[in-house]
C-alpha cells in the first residue's frame, strides 16, 4: 500500500462526501441511500453522518457473512464519508439552498464530484465500498442481473427512507437518472476502466 494509492483513496472519500453534502444541501430531494440515512437520523439522536457510518458498518458485517472481500478502502469508506459529511453539514460550510436554480446546479455539481470521487477511490484498488459489496453479494446469492439487484436495493432503501421522513423530491429523480451517465462520461473522459483495477483485500471468510 503506497502513498499514491492512499492519496487516491482519501481524495476519493473526501470528494464523495462533499458531493453528498452538495446534493443534500440542495434541499430538493436526496439520493435513495441518503434518504435512508436522513430518515434514520431523524428518528434517532444520530447526525446524518453518524447514521451513514452505522449503516455502512452494519452492511460490512452482512457482506462478511456473504464472503464479500473487505479492503482497507472499504473500511475507510464506511467510516470516513460520514465523518466528513458531518464536518461540512454541521459547520455550515455548504449552506442550504433556497433558490431552485442553484439547487439544481448543486445537484449536478454533486454528481460530478461523486463521479470524480469514484475515479480516485476505485482507482486506489483498496476494496469496494460496503454498499457496492452488498450489491455484489446479493447478485451472487440470487443469481439476478446487477441492474435488477441494484434497482431493488435502491427502491427498498428509498421507500424506507421516505417512511422515516427522508426528503424525496425532484433532486431524487435527477440523482437517479443522472449519476450513471455522468459517471460514464467522467470515466471515459479520464480513460478509466473499472474492470482494469486490481483490488487488495484485508479479509474475507476464506482467510
């Protein structure tokens, strides 16, 4: 694990967190997982970031039981993103938007930041995020297509988030339809292929 890979990892985690904060502070609806974290925070004494961390750690345990390999980056993802989110949100570093045009721009900016974050984070080759690992594990367990499993997961957490009081709106729709194409465009522009990345892992049930 060299310094270059660590830099890529932590840069990715930082940018991913800021991208999430932008989308949340846009105040026009959040992504499915963020709706879940937002709703969970609303019914507990946890902050948004703490809810994200707790969910990430629970998913890590679930992934381990499904023999999904865990890397150093997986653990940093589970803990670091939520921690950085709280630093930004609860110090008002990025204020809540009250202007619809600015809100849409914040959502778009957040998606591009998340795309760049994924380039750095995935490129570090230190393990997938816990939520991505969950998707992989369920694909293996159910023998369903990736798209079906991912959609099922996101619809489930979105519904739970909505029931718990998470903010659902036009921003949720923009994030749902926009993040894929924006990530694909960004990866192509950077000549980055996810398939070419070789990950190093810390543990799985096999070790």
